[in-house]
C-alpha cells in the first residue's frame, strides 16, 4: 500500500486486503482516507470491512479489454439487495470513480521507479531460490542502508 502524497510504502503487499489495512493502521496510526486497489483485492469480506470503517474504496471488480471502457454506471437508486461487489462495480463506473481509479497506476509506479533508479534496485544480485523480490522495501533499505 502506497501513500500518494509522500510516495512511500505504508504496508507490504499481501494476498488479501485486510492484513494490509491492519498494517497500514499500525504503521500510520489510522486507516487510509481513500483506497485504490486492483481486482485481486475485491472480496466481499474486504468490501464490507472497508464500508464499516468508512474507507472510501475504489476496487476493480474485473478486467476490461485494453482500450475498451467499461459500460457506464446505471442511473437511479441502488437496489436494497445489491451485494457489496455490485455496489463497488457501480461506484468504479461513475465518472468520479473512473477519474479517481485512474490515478492508481501513477501513484504506485512512481514509487517503483524511485526504488529502481534512485535507490539502485537494479544493482541487486538476487541469487538462490529464496531471493527476495527486487521491489521488497526491506531489500532496498538494506542495500542503501
């Protein structure tokens, strides 16, 4: 998880969203005001937890072919029996949702670029089966010490 204002990693990548939220709260003392995530983190339990904690989340609910925009959000009231995933799909298809979600790549890629170029991550020698991923912040920190 990356802070967009300061371009720092505030939580390590995890297989699900809830451990990253807990780590962010531990590291920063609060939950994020807004969260942008790809479809791999779109689980019903995560969406409910985000809503309960008043985190403004925009999480992709699926993939669209490159260059083809998703269909626009339906207008009108949201039905009462709508699932959290359906609500998120609707939210990410609004003009406001699409504009906010479009920032996701720019926020994360800037941090990876800084780690690669400014911190010398390309110079890491990763040998062996247990070698860490080159974008692991701990590895880069150890390297530049």
